[in-house]
């Protein structure tokens, strides 16, 4: 067989239909292999990964969806086209959610099969081309884990910002990795051989924060029994990271502004100014413009520091990274706790993907640690996940609807309100599920799962 021709695997257990499909594809420039059961399909895929798979859902020894999930769990790049005589929207939604490229309902025409298959092969080819042209991150970058497109943009921004001396202002929810971002900027900068000194402005009492940043001299205040070097001096030649800067008191903000403008500062109790060369990286989980509007943060300080803005996305907007991060954490925590976990099963992966992660990566780390510490085994299952996390994703029972009171004083089932919100978002986005999910701040797979539960009167656009 020629190695340059696309390889297609046909999985069909009905011999007459298999011969029909073979005849349909006889004149296409492909290498076609046909098998009639799931076991042979798995063996063929392991022997040589196909470019595309035509997969019948009803097989004598297993469900085709199980094969599809097996393919995706192993991160294989084969494009899968589902074939079934039992066509329904719920089946289509489930197959697409599990990574199928397209869905064919028997009977279908020669043209429908060939066009769908060739489009799948072309998509595989384009993905391979993009992979070849995209700088390889190997799933990690300067301490970050995740290769989603949104994080690739963050990595490139960090790489461009790191070599300069410009101040960087990092925003993002708690647990998104703002300190990790500061460490990456420092590590990739010419200042990497000097120190990165981090100060959490929210964790240090107000009356001590000035001393922590600028230092103090002996006798400056009660308890100052010796001179103390502050973070500003320790970071000379390196990077000063001010975390949660919006929590800094206004009068200290004025002193910081002078330091940022001139490079000069005075230790508490000293009349002698000192000069240092530091690069500023600041971070906050607040909304700086709102803090300025409320009078809690100085606008002139903000605009001095806000030279290169970096906004770290919440984990719920990095859906494809969740499993990658979880498995990275599982491996490390398992080693530390002397456990033998190797990965997550399909149900656990689905729960991890669909959970909203309000605590972001920090919460994910706690969940994984909970699984490892309280359980043992090779594969982490859904029932090992914390009870609260599982309960958050349980559907509302149809015979016991949760109701809320509207402004008109009436009550409606919560699942009806949820459905209306999803449908409104889909209508606003012309049926485009990923865009609707972004509007609702949930994952696309959550919408697919909800639509599957609604039944066949729903439609995916």
C-alpha cells in the first residue's frame, strides 16, 4: 500500500452494506480496510492509526460510542464519522460531544458518504499541517500546563513581554495562575539570574506592608530592633511582583507611584533615598477600572503599571486543558502520596470537563488531591470525585422540579429557565454552540449534554 494515500477504516458488521460502501468508495484515492466487529476495529487502529474511520454504532460485540471514546481517551487524531440506522438527535449529540466529526443516518447516498469522508480526511490533513506549523509546547510552558488556543496566545504574549523592562499588569480570577505568570515573565527575561521577589498586598497587615516593600531602619517603630532590607532592595536587578495590588492602602499607593516613576524609595524611618533597578509585575483578581471609579485605587498608579496587560482566562474557558491539567496533577500527587493512579476513566473525564470550576486550577488541584488521598487504584473513577462536585452536575429530577420565584410572583421550574437561557443564547449566536457557551460562561459540552436531555425536539446548529 502507498504510504501517501489516506488510510480509511470501515467498521460495518452487515456484509451487504459493507460491500455497498466499498463500491461507493471504489474510485476514491484512499486505502480502505474493512472490519466487522469492535475487537477487530481496535486491533486495526492500534496496528496503524487511520486518517478517518467510518464507524457503525451497532456492532455485535460492543457499542460504537465506546470505540469513539476509546479513540479520544488515547488522543488519537483520526476523524470519526458515525454511521447508524437508529438516527436521533440525542445519539448525534452524544457522538458529537464525544468527538465525532460527522454523523450519517442509513440509508445515505454515494455522494453523501464520499463528500463527508473526503471532508473528514481534508480536516485531518489541515490539522496535521497546523500542528506542524505551530510551535510545540509539549503541553507545558514555563510552569503552565495546557495547550488550548487561548493559552497559546498567553504564552506568546509572555514570550514577547519578557525581554523588555516594561511593567506588566496581570488580571484574572483567583486560582488562574497570576503568580505563575509573573514567574514565567521573570524566568524568560534577561533578569532571570537575579531575584524575583513577591509581595502579597492583601496578606500583609497595612501597618507592616510599607516596611515589607521598602524596608526599615532600626528604631523606626516599636519592634524595629534592627535594620531590615525590604522587597524593593532585594529585587534590585530583578523583578518585583506585587500581587493583589488593588488591596494596597491609598497612602502607600502614593509612595509606590513615586518609586515606579523615579526608582527611588526611602526605608521606613530613614531620610536617605535609595535607588534600585527593578522590573514591576503586578496582579489583581479585582476589576481595576471599577476600583478606580470607587476611589480605592489611584488612576495615575494604574496607568503607570498597566503597560503590558495580560488577562488569564478562567479554567471554564479552557475546556480542552482541564483533562491535561488534571492528569498532570494526578501523576505528581500520586507520586508524592505513593499511590498508583495512572489516569481518569471516561465518566470522570466527563465530570471534569463539565464542572464550572469556580476556584479554577487551585480548585482542580484540591479535587485531584482529594481523589488521590482518599482512594487507591490505577484509574480514578467518577464516584471518587468529591460529593459536592458530583452533586453540582446532577440533573434536576423531572418529578421534583426546583422552582424559583420571578419578579411577577409566579414560579417556574429551574430546568425550564435554564433551557430558555440556553435557547436564547443559541438564537443570539445563530445556533453556534461554542459562541453560545462563551456567552453563558459554560463549556460547549454542557450545552450538548443539556440538549441531549431535552430529547429529539432539540436541534444542534
